[in-house]
């Protein structure tokens, strides 16, 4: 049977999308915890990022075996290439932040990616944004400032949190590219190209900090790659299977997952600024997603 796309969304309201979003949050949270563990064990964040993409292909291989190379059929190889370059730098920054900064703060700042994607759409594509979305953008940036407040030292922002923000900007670019490529490509195709292209690009910075991992570390790196790609596919599918404004609300659980795991593993307790700022950022991103979906559903007037 030729591969075209993932099956259509099942019937059942928003429950399928909510379930996938909750599962995606679990996979992302455990992946972040594993990244911190392997980094503490002596593997550089750049090398971890390379193996994340390399072993992430293990999730895609079953689809290729079942459907053949049709999984890789695309008319937008250019978009996948651009996303791979931007995504590599974003992932390098994000993984380094996860290795050195409080996990909950990095996760909270990651919620700002949709805010940056909206700003980029305004700047480069002339997207029209009303007062409601502008208010949400400003509210989200205020949340970013609140989140990083405890990361200021001597008037300068902590390097790890600065890299987390840089990573969020890169993710914002990725969101725009995914929106465009998802018009013709499935979630599996998009994820497959992410790993196929980002792995060789990420190999170059990894070679400068290379340390041969032990078998135990390889097992953790496999877990990081597999859980990352499963989370990515579940996240993409959740937005397909449910209303964005409903499903996105449950993405906030990711902050709760990582806060609990970070406390159990490293005794990290998020301060009030992380919770308050993370809530503001998430509320802003969720509202922006809702307004974008609302505007897409408004029927255009017929041509005169």
C-alpha cells in the first residue's frame, strides 16, 4: 500500500488530541531529564544533539519498512533543508541550556516559540495581527522577563537561559516552516527529514567536543532519540486531532511533568518566577494559537 499520510483524525471530540498532547509532554519531559543526566555524565550537549537525531530515525524506520520510500516523498525539500539548518542551531542551544540551567525554567521559556513565530510572520510575511494577538504577544514577553528574573546575575542574564530563549526563537522559525510543509507532507515525513538532515549537520559541531560514549550512555542516547521523535509525532498529531485552543491547554502539563522529575532527580524546585512567568508565556501562546485557528475558520467573501 503506498504511503500518503497518516490516517484521518478519529471521531471522539478533542479527547484523541488531548491524549496525544499529554503523552507528548511525558516523552518530552523524560527526554529533557535524560539529556541532563547524560550531560552530567560527561557527554557534551552538542554530541547529545547529534545522537538525538541519529537514533531518532529508529522511530521512522518502521514506517519506511511498511510503506517504502514513499514516506520520504515531498515537493518541499527546500523547506526541510532550511528547517534542518535552523533546527540544528536551535537544538544545540536548547540542549546546552538543558545541560546547565534549571530544567523547569528552560521548559517554561520553550513555550514562547509560538510567540516568536507570530512575530516572524508579521515581520517577514506581513501577517495582519489585531489588538488581541498583540496584547497576547506583549503579555508573553512580560512572562519571559518574569521567568528569567531569577536568572539575572550582576545585571546580565544567565547563559543557559539566554540560550533557551535563542532556542525558542529558532523553534518559532521551525513552527512556520512546519505549518507550510504540513500542507503537503505528513507528520512522519516531516519528522523523518528532521532527523535525516539534522544528524549530518549536527555531526560537525559534535566532532569538536567528541567523547566516545559507554554502552550505558549509548542506551540513554537511544532513549533520547526515540522519545524525542515519538513526542514530536504525538505533538503534531494532537494538533490535527483536536481543536488547537483546547489541545494546547494540556501542553502546560509538560512544565508540571518536568518540575516533578527535576525535583525527584536533582532536588530542583522551580521558584515563583518560573511558575508565574511560565503560566503567562503559556497562556499567551495558547491564545495566539486559538486566534490563528479562529481567523483560518472565518469564510472569505466571494470574489466580485
